[in-house]
C-alpha cells in the first residue's frame, strides 16, 4: 500500500503520451510541493505550459490538504476542479474519482508524499505516481515524515524513470 506504482524524476515527465501508454485517462494531482513549491501560489512557466497540455488531453482534478482559502485562490488561477482540505490519505480520492467520472484503474494519482498521496491513491486502486518535492523548505513535521517515507520512495512492481 505504501509503494508507488512509478517514480518520476519530475512532474514534467507525466505527459499525455506517458498517460496514454499506460491506459490512463485522468489525473488526480496534489498541490503543494507537487505542482507548486510549498507556500507559493504562482505556477512557474514550465509548469504552466505542462498543465495546459495535460488539461487539453485528460481531465485533471486538484486534491490537496491545503487550507481552503489558499486552495481556492490557486484553484481559480489554475482553472481546475478540486477540493481541499481533502484529509488525505483517508478521504478525498473517491470524491475526485467521482468528479472525473473514471474508474480508479484509469486514473493517475500524483503527488510528492508517500503517506498521503501514494497511500490514498493505492487505497482506491489508482495508478500511483510519486514525484520529488519541489522545495526542501517544509514544516518540521513534513521533514520528519519524509524520513519515515524514505524506504517507500521507490516503485513496487514498476520502474523509476
């Protein structure tokens, strides 16, 4: 349950062609340290172009444990459906799948944390993808959790790209 299906060196490696090759038709996407550096609200230009291409190919749903006010501001800027706080890993993923209208096996759940993004995606049967965090600066709690996650930051039954 704690191992991702795949580990990518960057979110930018998750392309429409990559998804299609795996039979994936939608994406549940984490916000902080996956799409945006922690604490920021402005999407870097490379990620803006990447997201535009992705949204043009498949439905994308933003799922986050962020505070609702900040999430709403970012969500409006990115023009993505989604919700927060999702209370990952236990909640949120089923609502995201329902909004996407796709079975879990056809959806990539993408994030930077094992105990929230990967575990939650695996619990619903999604194709889990782990990416490295965009920023090292995090809450003490998150840094501690990353140390505990270290043994699981490799794919089980998949490959690191």
